[in-house]
């Protein structure tokens, strides 16, 4: 029996999706307050306190969920993903109940807004289980200790048969966010120009935070489904070619993205400038998927259900190439 390890480093890495989502939602809240009530916009220190409070709650609940799964001896990636989603939803509910946020969601949007942190929490739970690693539980082997102390312990289980890359929904979700992340980095190059164009520097800082957040949300809605479909196709192409290494996945992803961009450029010539960025993004997506998907044994052939024993002959058997004859009276 194996359990997921306690790892502060994995916990910090797992909090990255929740940190991004909370930052985006907080930027929208600040922008909304700037439009509705500019005088009531909180100071930067207060915004930082709210943000830190949300992250502390997220970290505490995520680690509490991990501790519960350890007590129940559950270490599957699916369980950790579901645990992360539940804990993120609980954190969102606590923040609303105790007003640990800049503004309350509007009427009829409480559940809708809560879906984004819940999905981010599922990714965070999966990442924790991935980065923390597994350790064998004490006394979980079930084997009787040898009578002679000089006897060597049993060797660990090993496998040297054929393997293939797993089909991972969580891996595809992580890879599908990469176009959104890369597109969000672009507005940051325009921040000096943006802040220079405003006479009021406080307004400039707010818009400098809102524009990347708006880009993130727009790209997330636009690109996540096509990116998942693209990554699924790349994965099955790589599996059909029996490619398992990360650099092989990256090469296939880059070529596939370049080909897709080339097809679009034939229709819209202006898109030709995106060929190289698309190839780079495809390579990163495929490499990320390979990193988080893992490998599994190649399944055995399906069992044959036979009703005629005479049909159980090989493909090269003479009876496959000629017909038997029964002479009738």
C-alpha cells in the first residue's frame, strides 16, 4: 500500500492555479469597484491582506484534504483531484460567508463564479499528488516477516514490459491552459505604455492589473476546448507512433501546431505571423502533457469468445485459404 508524501514544496506548487484564479477574480473586483465606487476601492495593503487570507485558507484546506486521504489510505490521482475541487469550493464558501473578499458576487452569479476556483482546486489537488510522490506505508506489505533475520527482504516490484503514455484528463486540462498563460504574458509587455497614458496613476495601476486578467479570462473561454481537442489528437498520434519520451511529444506537438497554423494562414494570411509562436506553444503543451500523464502497461489482447473449436487456427493455416468439401449423396 502506498500513500502520498507530506511535501511543503508540492503544496506550494499546487497552490499556483488557485493563486492565479484568485488574482484574476480580485483584479475584476477592483475594476468593478473603481467603476461603481472609486472612493471605496481598498488600499493596496488591504488588497494584499485579502489575497493572503484566501491563499492561507486554500493551503490549509488542501493540506487537510491530503491528511484525510492519507488516513483513508487513498493515493489515486482522481481522488486527489476531486479532493482539491471540494476543498476549493469550501474555501470559496468560507470567503463569501466571512466576507474575506473585496466584493460579494452579484445575485445569481455565486455558483457560476465559484466554478472557476473549483476547477483550479481540482488541478491543484492533482498537482499535489503528482509532485509529492508516493511512499510505502509502514506495515502495509502484508508479508510475514522472515524467521531468520539474515534473510534479505523481498525485492520491490518491477516491470520491464512494453509501456505507453496514459490518457490523462487532468494532463490535458493543464496543457490546455498553456495558450491562455502565454497570451496573458503579452499585456505585461505593454504595461509601461499603459501606465504612461494615464494622468491618474492609481487608475493606471488598476487597469494594468485588469487588462491581463481580462486577457486570461477571454483566452480561457476561447482556447480551452480547442486546446483539449488538439492535445488529444497529438497524444493519440504519438501513441500510434509508439513515442513515449517528452522531447518526442514536444516535437510532435510543435509540428502539429505549425501545421494547424499553416492551414489557418492559407485562409487568413495575417495569421502567418503566429506560426512560430503556435509551434512553440504546441511543443510546450505536449511536453507538459507527457510530464503529468505518466505511463501504463500496454494492455493485453482482448479475450476471444469462441463457439467453434475448429475456428481457433492461425492466419496462415491452410484452412483459412481453402474451403473444406462435403460430398452429398
